[in-house]
């Protein structure tokens, strides 16, 4: 006799939750993972532990903003508006105005 195990299909709730996690983490939900309940459950567990990607990650820190504003007062110039939207631009502006 063959010893075969049949994989149970993923539930619609599992797939819906996995899709929401994929959107939150900006990652791809593999097709192969969606076919098996256990593999989808493992994928969900791994994705749920990750911190979500947010737009705030790209914004400068409060310390960067405070330091840039201090430099701007000393140099008597304004910090460009786009620097307040991007951490990298703020860092470059600070480096260029030290």
C-alpha cells in the first residue's frame, strides 16, 4: 500500500487574511503556498511577525528635523519642503549645510 497524505485546501478566510498580510507587508503571496492549508498557515505566521511597511518609515526623524531647523536658523535659510517628506533628502540637506 502507498502511504500518501492528502493536503487539505486552504480556507477562504486563510486566503483573505494572507492577502491582507501580503498587502500590509508589500510582499508577494506565492501561488504554491495558497494550495495547502499547512503551508499557508506557516506563511501567515511568518508574515504576521513582520513589522508592517508604512509611509512613516520614509519620513525624517524628529531629531533630524530639529537639527535641520537649527542649522537653517544658523545659516539663515529655509529647509526645502521635500526634505520633510524623505529621510534621505533630509540627511543630504543636513550634510550639505553643516
